[in-house]
């Protein structure tokens, strides 16, 4: 079987260089993970505000906010938005743990 070469996994995070070799841009990964942790903290405190307000607090575009929220949801986060509380929240209490081993 032929190896996979030059196909991107997680834009700017991990690149397949050859069939086995993986190059990780740790600076970009660290920034990405820090941003996900910040999102998590705001959501746990239920202090996000509306999507435009949340994006402004995070220093990102509203479109990027939706993409990051999608990632968190794909990782299993039960994220919901309360119109009454005007904030995102977790339907079930919890938080993310990021570990490399």
C-alpha cells in the first residue's frame, strides 16, 4: 500500500510529510489549545454574552467563534445557548482536559 503524502490534518497543526513522518507546529497548536481553553472557561462561567459579544471578548471573528464552538461540540462538549441568560453554557457540567500522555 502506498503512503499518504502531503495531506493536511488540522490546518496549520499537523502535516503528513510522508507515510510515517509527522511535523507538528507546536506554537500554532499551543495557541489553538489556549484559545479552546479560554472558550471553555467563559462557557463554564456562563459569561459569554451573545455570539458577537463572545467573539469580541475572544478577539476573533464571529465566524471563527462558530468554528471553534463546532470543534468543542465535536469533542463532546454539550454546548447550548440560553437566550434568557444571554450566554453559552454546558448542558452537563464538566470541563476539558488537554493532555499529551
